[in-house]
C-alpha cells in the first residue's frame, strides 16, 4: 500500500511517521514550504487510509476478512481459471 503512493507522498509519510521528523524537518528535507509539507502529509495519510480500506474490503469480499465475511467469490478475487487471488495493492 505504501509503495502505491506517489514518491513525494511516500517520502513525506515515511519521514514523519517512520523517522519521526518534525514538520519543519520534513519540509526542509523535501525542499518545500512548511505549509506545502503539511498539505502533502495530509493528502498522503488520506490516500493511505483509502487504499488500506479498499484492501480490507477486497479481503472481506474474498472471504478472508474474518468472522461474517462473505464466502461468495467476487470478480476482484478471481484471476485466470481455477486460481483465486486478491488483486490490488499489497
């Protein structure tokens, strides 16, 4: 999921959330203004949440989402003949 983000969003998210840099340090490292870094990080977090939610829906639809998950196999889960695979970001 993280690798699916654009490079600038991924960099902002990793610098802030993984390395724990202050926002000013994120901005300086990326060569952008403080305001631009805040907006970029906000958009990166939102995009990451959307992708994570989409992945959870795909897994639940494929019957891999735990208790109460549907056992029907929707098209998103089927690839080729006889093989079942969740498509989308890992």
